């Protein structure tokens, strides 16, 4: 795989920028048709895509399929919704009947995407899809550990009819390519760690360009006494261990109300202990491996530190070199306290800490006691769960689901608060951020301002009376 340089980034930006003007001039219907063909190609070629994703990441096949389904869903949604989000919109004018004001949206120009390794198919293209539909060009920098997944994702776009120069991919080391990428784009989308997100925010700020960033999380799940415990157990399995726990929105903290704690924990630990680990390109494994030695070392350090300081292992708790060099058992810990590293730091692996709480109020307080605010989960009756969800400080909260319900609701915004991110993907926000809003106001009749021949004091008095009158007219509010 080529290791690109700053010069390669500049050339990629030159090519994409040259192609962008022609692409933006195409009717939206043509851009939409490309995305609908892409939707079909992704589904038709899924065996090839899933194999590549698994080989590069080590994840199990069903976690790889989540990526593929997400990309198809995103392509279909924005293909159908882009016209609604982008069409010119009438806004209330300065003077009723005399001022016609319209909001337009124009493409930013060139959008940079820096994608991580954990969801390399989804995050290579799911943010690019709305940017492309809005008329932009793309320069993508995938993670150095998963370049082939990004390349097959983009190749299928070309097969669907996207101009090849419009979507450029630069491969190599992020520390070398990130700065020159930011220097040559009008907007940046980043998914990754909070620490790197802060650096990128500074770089974008110096250039006064917009950016979005989905960053880290230490996501909580609350199980209340009125929850269906059996369903909560199965939901926790998916929420904690999908993609081997290497998911920004996966659950790392479990707060269980006292009335169901013993029943839930016993069933959960038994279920975790029975999970099947494997590396095959089939559908048999419940969980695959970690991505790298670095990630394995973080997981091992967090668990060993917690156990050394008094945490109890209810399931898992050790590497599995007999299965492969990067396997670690899905792990449940009890008795995690503040002096342990994993209490607050993001593990980003198959480890969850379970804690007994007295009631919903304590659960919410503990859930919010974090610097992060990306995703959360509440298990209860639908009505009670929805009420509790509104009190959790997170960008998305799922009731009786771990993460997929909110993530797959593509028409709704998704992103983090606090240290978990800036901006939103999905929905209206997820496409309009790639545009420049322009207001065009056409004035009929007399201009806004003092009337020739009318004393300025009398003009001000007349305007004051008019403003008071407008306040009382409901249809003008």
C-alpha cells in the first residue's frame, strides 16, 4: 500500500477540486441515481466486502455486516432526502409582503474525511455520501491499518457512476497527512479519539473552516427494576461486545437497579461466558479479535489494573492466544472503583463494569458523572425509559436497545456532547453542514430605511408603532 506524502495530498486535492465544479453543476437527480446504484452494489457484492473487512479488522462477520447495512441505509436515505434538505426555502422577510427572502445552500467545495479503523467501511463513505450529494468533492484519509476496506468502498462508488477524480484516497500515516489534508479543504469530518480531535479542532480553527468530530465515549447502560431482564441481558451482550467492544457508542458501564441486580448479573455473566470467539470468515463467532497489539495491550492493562485493585472478574478477564494473537475474552467486572484506570478512561474493547444502584436517580447521576456524552442505553418500560433517557447527558440515548436504534435512525442527528464530539452526522444536520447557507432577500416597493422628506424622529416614531402592531399580529410572528 503506498505511503503518501504531503505532495500526494496536494495532488489529490487538485484533482478532486477540478472535478467538483462539474459534479456540482449536475442535476441533483443524477447525483441521486449514483447513490441508489451504490446501494444496490453494496448489497450485491457483500461477500467480497465482508471478507475484506474481516481480514483487515479481525471482527466477526455479523459486526462486519452491520457496516455494510449501515452504508446501504445511508445511501438510500440521503438519495431520497437530499432534495428535501437542500431545496431553497422561503424565510420570513424584513417587511411583510415587501421583502421576499429565500435561503439557498451551496456546496462547500472540497471536504476532507479522516476515518478510523474500527468501522472502516462505514466511516470511509457514510459521511462522504451526503457531502457528495450536496455537490462536494472528497479527499479521504483512511486509517493505515484498514486501507483496503476503504478502497473497496470507494471503488464501488466508481462502479456506481461517481467520477473517479471526484473522490480521492490518500493512504499512509495520519500524523504526516492530517495537517496537509486540513490545509487544502473547506470542511473536515473526523472520527477518532478525543485527544486527536482537539488537535484537529485547533488546525481547523486557525483556517476558519468548519469541522465535525465524533470522538470518544464511556457509554452507560441503565437497567431499571421494571425492565424485561432477559431482553436486557441479550441487549447488553450486543451493546458491550459488538465489534469486540471497539465501537465509539458501545457500552462500557452498566448500572443495574438493586431489585433486579442479582438476577441480571448472574444471567449476564453466564451468557458472556458462553460466547463463541473465532476468526473464521463465516457466521459462527459471537465475537472476533481486536485490531492490533496496541489495543490488546490497553484492554489487558485496564483489566489487570482493576483486578489488582480489588475488582472481581465475573466472566472473561484474560487474553486468548490459543485463538489468535489479538483475542481477548469478553469480560465483565464487578466492584470497579475510582482509583482504577478503566473507571473513567475509554477502554475501547470487550470489557464492561457492572454496578449496583439504588434507584433511577442514582443511575442517572452515575451515568452523567463522566467527561464524555456520546451514547447511552436505558432498559425499562417504554414510557418510563423515555423519561429517564431525557435526563442523561448524551447525544443519543436508546431505550430498550443498546446503540443500533438511534444510530440507524438516519433521519435524526447523531453525535456527542461534552468531550465526545462537535457537530452531528445523519439527518438534516448531516448534509447541510457540507453546504454554505446563503440568504437572498428581494425588496419590493420602497427600500428599508428613512423616508426622504420625513424627519428622522418622526420616521423612528412611525417604525416604533409599526413594530408594536406587528407583535400583535399572530400570522407575522
